[in-house]
């Protein structure tokens, strides 16, 4: 098989190179949006925290086995950490892998909130895009009739919110799982019996989404402390092309600096077309500031997202804070959290052996 692919690479080399050239725009002038500038580190006293999450799942014949983890590092005069993790199984379903991804995101958000409520931090470096978390659709919302959604929401919202508000007092967990198994199955027993076992899965999916939105709403109430940092992005807010802004800034600049004329995204006017089932007015009141920065010459461009409207002076202050204790053009705390928390295939196999799961994956004969 590899031989045929090598042959195909030789045959299509010219065509693919021409195709890649079509992705380039040699006439772009980034000087309209990019300012080469030396980056100065913030020198004042600050307590900075940074967090990341990870997941890994193993598909077995009857179910998925998964592990999720989140880690936050807090640096004052010494390094402290908050670690949260879980392992479990989940049935094969239409959205099983989406649910596991959502679990990881929920752990990241709750870990961030727990850190802010536990430690007196000045800034929290959040890995990824909070805006992306809010605009990303949840397809399983359509799997439950509207009247049942209202009943489920009325039953569960306060319980979910109370658990999130008191997050500093207990371990991070997917509280929906506990709520469904302990209370909700009994409350909606007749509906579940009538519609089959998949119905409880749909309700659980829906509540996991609600739990994530509530956690995000609680976290964003500390929006002045949050700096979201992305290594990749498909956003095209600056240039009218089909190539992401981050790719254009990377190609046409090498020096330290940042994009000026930041892009402001209003929840009400721009991105949030749908109605949120909870905290709708709050989410739509948000304004996000988006810009790009390179902290070290010839290193990667980073996309920065602030969940409030920031002027250029504030942006330059945020850049100086991000550059503090950075290595290779990336905040060291975020880099360390990423390497600490990552869950590998080998880790999953070890966890399966420790628990004593003997379920086959169906791929043993390959």
C-alpha cells in the first residue's frame, strides 16, 4: 500500500504544489494590521495561573473507556497546582466522543473557576478559546422535545449551579452523572420507560451541556482575570481571504510584535445567533477582544482572546504579562501544564490493566 502512495506522491507532486500556491496571497500587506515592536515583560508583582486539559478514550466492543484530566499551575514565589481527573466508561452512542470531549472542557473550566475562587490570582491563562466554547453547537440539543427540556431544566438547574458555585469546597467532577443516577431517573421514570433507555442518554447529554454553560457563566464573571491563549485558529477576522489570520501573520512577519486594530466580537450582534437555554442575557452581553502576538522572534504567533473590550494600552499590558516567564515564545506555565496533563495511549492501556478490564476492542486480529 505504501508503495502505491509513494507513486501517487510522485505523480501528483506538481498538482499539489500548484494547489498549495493557490492558498497563498503574495499581494497581502500586513503592515495595515501588524506592528513590529519589542516585547517588554511586566515587572510588577503578579500571581499568575495557567491551566490545560487532556482526554483519551479506548473504543471497546461494548463501550468506551475514557480518562480525562485538568491541571492548573499557580505561581507566586513558589509553584502550586490543582489537579482534577476521572476515569469511567460510556456506552456507544451517536455523540459519545463529543460527550467525552465536552467532559474534558468542563474539567478545564471548573478547574479554572476553582483556582480563581481558591487563590488570590491576578490573571488566569486559559488554553484555547472561550468564544469557541460558546459558539460551538451542541447537536444533541435537538434530541429532546422542548417541553421535556423545560421540565429537566427546572428540576436540575439550581442543583447544577449550586455545585459549581461551591467548587472550591470539593473535587471537580461531572455532576450531571451523579444527578442523573441519583435523582433524575426516578423523577422522570415514566417518560424514560415509555421512550427507552436511549432517552435517558439524551437527557444526560442535554444536562451536560447545561452544566458546561453554567460553569462558563460562573467563570466569565471573573472575566477581567482571564486571558485565553490559542496556538491555532481558523478565524479570518483581519483579512478577507480563505486563509486563517494566524497563518497570514505567521508567513509575513518574523519579528516580535502584535496586531493592532483589535477585533471586537459582540455576543449580541455577531456570533451568538442562537438562544442559550440558560444565562442567555449574560452571554449575549459579552464583548470579546481578539488580537495576535509574537513574543519571540521567528517563533509562533499566538491568538489572544479577552472576554471584555480592551483598548490598545490594555492590550500592551496583557502582552507584557503573557511574555513574563515565557519560553520559546510561549507562556511557560501553559507549556508545563500541557506536558503534565497529557494522557497517552500507553496511559489508557495501563489504566485498563490496573482496573482489570478484559473487554476486546475487535482489532486484536489485525
